[in-house]
């Protein structure tokens, strides 16, 4: 029995040592002990010279096999230890996922400009041109071109801010219709929106500055029924497909016939509530067929062409959609409000 | 118009509940603002549109109710149905020629209904002389005289009705005039006959500067576009609007001179607005009363006065009516009505509706229609179409979508660009504000630029138009600060107004940004890395300009005086709408220029102003001249206008050209770092410009990653550390080439800026 007979035993011991190594450092010690330059296996290779020539190849093979087996054992153990270590490290990196997120400033458009763009988008889909006009207008365009001569009683509802001379702040975006008609030939359909001004003292539902949307369509055979169809489509696109619309007679000097459109109350669905004053209906818009005088003043033959027109305040639809109860909030610019709606 | 139902029922049987009646009235254009319960009666407060003076009366509303409910209309004593009794009404009052005293006295004496003519010797025409000098302003004037009145209270039923209708009871004479007005829509005015000098009434233009103390005890100054009723010496009432105090009915009045007239609506409307006097009478006349109303109202009043005051109405009404209104015949083509409305209404139904409304209709291929005199709003075919559909029911029109020629939808370029601006600014974390265009023109030493003034402001806080958006957004910061919201980053996109030269105010598109406080928040985020500063603002402006794809811009610091640091040859001054120098921290503001022209100004708010506004942080502001920027984006001159353009159909060109994709790099880059030590007074912008010029086209990007002062850098110097990215588009750059470029850069920095270079 020689030292060579201990080869299987060494392998068993090495395997055991690897298995016992609890850390990467301990395993390194095992590796050095067996596989190092001064290790057990190197030592055995050096002893090979003393073996007889006939035994040497067999013993060499056995030693090589031993070396490979130990290397494999160390390698396997190392992999196990590394994976466990990484697991432990990652476990240590655990965070409290319930801590709040860190916000960046996030921007938001104003609810009124968003509402105007939304409305314009609906009409864009119906083939309307979305256009704009100035806020400072001539009295002539703002009123007379819309069939409201000086001292006309209908001007009372549109008490204006004058800027000296013939200039005033527009009281409605309907005046943009006049500008469009001046530089177009029928057929045409256009919509505009923006700031308007009336001398109304500030309260919960009035502001001297407010927003309006106005649209119109001129063509051969444009009918009141088309006005109803287009506005019903708008109401359902804006307020929801279940919305119903009701038209009742009204008066605007620039339309004949004139109507007001009410929608079924978006709060109570028409059953009656405080917002619709128990009526189930909300007036949101004035409309009608352009008065022949208005078309004539724009050089459009009212016998050949007919036209419908409509106009609405923007605050009210926005208030209804977002359940806002005070018009002053729109212009106060409190960020808590602006970010909510 | 407040309509007590108890009163209404005198003229028409109402067999439906008040709520149902209100609903049905709304359906024909008379919506009730309120259904009020007053005592045991119900009062409908109807919203009457400006075109319906006839519905400013209980009887007028009764006519609409009768039509709705299919009931007959009952006329009151002394006020017969104008159609049935048309001839009779006409026979009572003979139209006169242009008035004069002699003409008036020659007129046929007529006995108003209900007067006790038997014992009368004198007539109204003997007692009063009426001269109408302005027949255009006053097409018709009637007067009656009532003797032996005992002024006192009117009967309880009349007081109750007046008060339910919202008119205060005064005495039995004045109450009758108000009662008749509310009942028939014809305003009347009662004078104390004995106070009328010369017992003479003259309708004439006021003399400029003439004064009259009116019933409301205010002395009014008149102008010569206004009409007055004068007596022998002075005005006694402002025609159609309000009476004078001197001739008021008082307790000692025994003889009443009663006026009922038809006035030109424009004259009344103008005077009422000029004087700021809004009365029930004026409201009816300016909308256009009924020219056949005055005589009928006189007869009705005679009945009531006899009943309530014991007065004796003298026979013979004075009636100056030189050109009696002749009803106009309007053509209504039923097929036109059908094609305008889009609903098939039978011609006979149209005839039925129009007759029920009081029109005379001659059927035919086109209907010949005469509207009643109390409907001045019905003048052309479209008015008749509206009357037909109003009664037929708008709800019976089917909704359709337009047919025939269609047009492609489009968005005006400036509006589409607005949208992109809003997108990019909200991406940068800004919240859009909307502030009032109306501002206070305060003589502020910092900003003395002239504003566009409002001639008739509502309050002195809103007496001018803004010329800059900056004060508004700054105010928004202050509002939030006052509510303990310290982190606020906002913008506003809107119009500013500059006094124009002749052509009205100059209106421009503008943008303002105001930002303060943290742009990132949360736990363990150090405040010094989270606060908005100048460079945060600059990044926003850079991002905006990149989005608009305008030509390259430069940021130029401004000196304390507000003078721009630029060669004198660059030209140009402050862009008109940009805020002036006094706003800014003297060391921290700049212009953003494109091709030498300022398009924006930005910087830190002057700390003095920040403390005036009680801001918790330093605030950063920018104002951008969008009018110029949009023009540049469209490849036009910065001075061309882009707002309010009517784009040329069919599809307008966008103002902002689409940005062009330049391909992804195909060859690797080489990065080299460069540390430059320079006096602090050398602007970084200049260093960057030198680097770019020296490096040439292979320099792809330049990134300043460190700015350092302190040892071992000499005092008043700083170290700027740049990372340069070099790349050739067509080959792999080799290290030697990169080194050569860097060498050029180093030489340029040394020779042009005296820089020391650190390894």
C-alpha cells in the first residue's frame, strides 16, 4: 500500500472540503490547499518521479483525473457560493416601495383653452375651418355688420368696452364670421374661438372677459335642420352620446329664425336638479339662420345661399363638464384649481 | 315681464298648470326666468327678447297663450280687438295732418268710450294745444284732458296687480297709466294740467345744455338729439322716457293732461343710453311700440280713470298723426320656408298660424301677409318663416347633416402653432394660466410705456389693456404665494395691445413665463438642486425655439441700464411688447435674439419686486414675442403679422415646417474633454463660439459639464470643462484627426480669448 492508494481518499476529502466551505474565502483556502502550487495535488505530481516507470502512466492518469475532479468541485461550489452571495446582496438592497414617488413639475393646459380646442376639434371633423380674429374690432364690424345699428336694444346685452374712436373690444366671436365671409366665396364653414369682453361686473357667473366659440356655414340649400343635426352631433361628442338637445325660439338680430339650444342636464340626466333649476335642461348655445341682411352686407346673395350660425360661451360647457361652480376660478390661476381640471 | 296669472286670466282661460304653461311658453320663445308664488297667485317672470315689444304686456302675452291653448282672447273694456273692431277704432280717431293749434281745434271731436260726454261742453282740443315739431321722432301724439279728479289711492285690485307685476302703486292717476302700459304695452304719461304753462305741449328737439329735473329728482342735462315734450316755457318730460318733476300729479291735482304717443325707437334708444335712464316706458318705445296703440290706450285709460278717480274725460282726443302707418304686405313662399327649415309644413298650416298671430293672410302660390301693427319685428319673409316655425315647433324639425358641396376642415396656422407651443411648454412642466386682458393703468415708475385706455371702464382696476403678459403671470405667482403655494411654474399665451398710430390699437400674440420654487420635489431632494433658476428657464426657451424650428438663436446678456451688449451695427431696439428693464435683476437678464433681432427677454425678477409681491423664492420671467417668432418659423420676416390671418383654402400651410430627419450616425464618434481657464468676465457663450468655429464641421456636440472656481484656479477666473463629440459622417475618425481638431481649438482659445488650458 503506497501513497498512491490514497488518491480516492484525497478526492473524497477535497469534495468534502468544498462542500464544507461556507464562504468564497474558505473555498479559496480549499482551492489553494489542493490545487495550489504547494498543494496536495502538485505535491503528488512531484512524487510521480519516484514511481516505477511502468506505474507512472497509470498514476499520472489517476492524478490528472483527481485534479480535474477537484477543480470541478471547486468550480461548482464557487458558482453556488456566488449565486447565494448575489442573492444576499440583492436582498440587502431591498427598498420601501411604499415611500411616495418623487414628482417632477408636470405641465397642464388651461381648462378653457383645452375646452376650446376640444370643441374646435369636433367641428374640424365636420369639415370646418378653424380660424381666429382680433380682439379689438370696429363697432361697425362687431355690431352693424351683424344687423345691430347704434342704439339697437339688443346691444344692451352686449355692453361694450370702447377704446376711443370706432374701436372696441369684441363682444362676441360672431364678428369673426364677418371677416371670413369678407374673404371667401360660398360654400364655406368656419369656427373661431377666443377672448370676448362685455361690461358685466364680476360675480359667480359673469366676468368682463370670457371665452366664446362661434361657427357658421354658408352654402346652397343649407337648412335649419342641418343646424340641428350639426349641433346635436357636437353636443353628443362633447357631453356624451346620451345627451339630448332641445331647440326653442330666441332672438338675435343677425339670425332669423333664431333659436337657443338646451341640452339634457348633464348632472341629473334630465330628471331635474339644482344645476338645471329643476327643468332638466341647460341652455348652452344660441343659433339660427343668418339674417339675409347679414349675408347681403357680406356680398352673398341670400336668395341663392342660406347659412346657419351658432355661438356659445365656453365657460359654461367647461363648468358643466368639470363641475366647476364659480366662473372666477378660471381667471384666478390658483394652481390647485388649474391642476385639478 | 312679470305676468300675474290672475291678471292674465282676465283675457284668456288658462286650463293648464302654471308649470305646463311656462313650459309651453318657453317652446314658442317666451321662457320663464322664474315661476313665483305671490300670495295665492302665481307670477310668471318671462324673458322677453328685444324683438317682442308686444309681449311686454299682459294682453300681448295673453295673445300668445290663447294661441297655444286654442282659447279665444278677451279684450278689456275700451280696448277692442283691433281686427274685429278695426273700423270702429279708426272711426273714433281721425288721423290729423301736421299739427298746429288751428289744425287741432278743427279736428273732429270724438267721445272716448266711457266718458260722460253728455254734460261736457268743452273738449280736449279746446283745453290743450299740441304742436309736434319733429314728426320723424314722434310719428304720433295723442292727448286727453280729465277734469275733476280726486287724487287718492287706486283700488286694491289694481294695486295688487301692479305690485305683482313689479310696479309700485303711487296714486289713482299714475297707477292707471302704469296699469294701461302693463296691460296693453302702451306707455302713457299724466301731467298736472294746471302746471303745464300755456296749456300747450310742444314736441321738439331739446336744446343743447337744456336741463330738466325728472320724476326721480335728478336734474338731467339734455342734448339736441333728444326729444322733449315742452310746455309754453320749458321741457316737461323727456320724450318717451321719463316725466318732469314740476308737472307731476300731486295731491292737489284736479285736472289731468294725459299723453300717449308713438316714438321713433332709435331716438328713444339713443336718449335712454345717453342719459343712462332705463324706464319701463323707454324699454317699450325703444323696442318699437304699436303705432295704433296710443288712441286705444287713451280709450282704455278713460274707462279706468272714470272708475277710479271720479274724473270726467273731456270728449275729443287730440291726435297728431300726420302719416298713419300703412301695413306692409310681405310675401311668404311656402316652398322657400320648407327649404330653409328642412321640414315639410303644409301651406294651409302656415296660413292658420299666421292668422292666429294677428296677420291678415291672402292665400296663393306665395302668401300675401300683413303683419299686425303691434308686431314691428315682422318685416321680411324670414320673419314670417320664424313665426311659422316658432309656433309649429322647432322640435318637429328633424336633425340632418349638411349635404351638397363639402369643404375640407383645416386649422389656421397660428392656432396650430399655438397648440405646439402649449405642448412643448407643458412638457417642460409649466401650467397654463389665463389672466384678464383688462388691467389698471397705474403710473408705475418702472413701466411708463403707454397703454391702450378703455374709454368707459367698469372699474378703475380695469381701465386699460395690457401691453405685456408679464405682470399678469407675475400676479398669478403672487396669488399662489399668498395661498402658500410656493412652487409655481406657469405660462400664458395671449394678446397684448400697444397704442397704434391711427389704425387702432396694435394687437400682438405674446407669451409669458413665470416660474419660482421647486421644479422637482419629494423626500431627500436637496432644495439647491430643485429650485428653478435662470438656466432652467433658459432650457425651456431653448426647447421652445427648437420646437418651432426657427433659425439659430443667441442669448445676450443685458447691462443694468437695459442696454443690449451688442455691436452698434446690430440695430433694433426693444421689441415693442417686451417688458422693460426695470423688471429685472440687473445682473440676471438677457435677450434672446435671432439674426440680431430680440424675440424674447428673460431673467430673474428684480428682488425688490419679488419682495413687493411677497414671493417666497426668486422668480424667473420670460416674455416671448410670438408674433415675430411665428413669422420667423414660417420663413417670413420677423415683422410680418401672423395672427388673425384668414388662410387661403383649401389647406393652409403650417407656420412651423416639419423638422427634417438627418439620419442616424453610421460611424463611431470620438469624445475628448477640454478644460479651459479664463477670467470670469469672459462669457461662456463666447468660449463656445470660439470652440465651434475652430473645431469645424466634424464637431457634432459640445457639452459643458463643469464650471469651477477656487483653488487651484487663480482668483477671478473659472474653469470650464467641455466634452466635445467629434464624428465624420462618411468614415471612422481616427485619433490623430481628433487630436488635430483639438489642437486647433486650443490654439484658438489661447489666441482669441487668452485661455489657459488644463490637461
